[in-house]
């Protein structure tokens, strides 16, 4: 059944085997309603590659339907120090190429590869789940954007966020610019990105990048406490509410009010329609 569902979603169960993920530097565990994704290249500070992003996309495609909460965290001293620096060399990452080789392809082909990489981040916003980034140490570039892809960020007091791409002659392209602007505002987002400066825990909390800051040793417990709170609410109501919240910015007050009414009508029918 799981393999059939994976094929229907365009994935393959073998694509996210534990062995393959270990080769890439990821771990993925599902425990009932909770899925945990661990970036597991501590010797490389969990640097990311094309294979990382492809694997993240496959995990999203094959996520069991019962999962309500997805936790993304990093093994070792950092959440993720960003892109594997080998991707900037002519040799690149074995079997994956490099930005240098990508420069010789046509623009449309490279944009397609970027869109494929973005698929590893976009699914974390789906209404049927709540995603939590448990962030400690460095969250640089792609690591920062992975944290931004999650609905909530619970961070350790040693965290360092940095949008490094402009300093490298690049732009952030892993779906991080929109949530950054929505969280901190346009001016602050410009400041953070165009200076490529570090944002530490106290500022992250103050400007809305983090929902909670805890001591490094308390990060795991803080995430578990938040999971318990999230799972205490009705699943269908939570999904509908997240849908409403995600659409609120694009709607007028009147449109949002109508959307609330439509969602509530569905909930009332589901709760009381058969009585």
C-alpha cells in the first residue's frame, strides 16, 4: 500500500530508504503522528547538496498520511552551514555536478533544476502538517532557508542565522525570501540579506524569526512540548485553520470573512451533520 501511494504521488519508496538517506546525510523517522528529519552530516556541519534537496522532496512525497507534525533538526554543532562548498568548485560533488557545470547549461534547464530543489522545501508548508525547525548553531544560506520553510522555529540560544548568498554573488532561491519578508518586513529583510550579516538568538526572537529561544540543552524538550500542544487540538480543525491563516494575506477582510464562514460550515457539518 505504501509503495503504491508513493508511485501515485510521483515518488518511489526506494528513493527514501534509510540506506540511501544515510549516504546523502539525512535521517528520517516516523513515530505515529510525528515525523523527524535530521540533517546528518555533522562533520560537514550539515552542508546541503542537490541530493539533499532531492531527498527532502521524496520524503515529502512519501510522507504517511497520519503525520501531523514534522520536525527538522541538525546533528552535531550546527543546524546547517548552508551549501556544500564543493558545489562552487569545477569538480563539484561526485555524481551531482557543480554550479560551474550548471553555468554551461541553458537558463531554462538550470531554472528547472532550481524548481526541483525548491520542491524539497515547499512541501513543509502543506496545510495538513505543522513543520517545526529545531535550530541550533549555524543556520546559514540554505540552512536559513530550510528553517524559514518551516511553520515554526524553536531555536537554541547559540543560533546564528545568515543569508549568505548575496555575499557569494548569488540570490536566495530555496523559497526563503517570501517567508523572510512576511516575518520581519521588507526593510529588515533587505538589511539581513544585502549585508549578509549574522542574526543571533536575541534579535531573531525580537523581530519574529523565532517563536521561542531556549538554552541549547533544552531544545529537544521545548520541541517535544510544542508537539504535545499541537497534537492536543482537533486535526481537521487545525488543517482548516492553517489553510485560513495561509490565505489571509492575499485576501481582503471581506474575502477572509467569507472563507472563514465556508470553512466553519464544513466543520459544523462534519461535527453535527450525522446526528
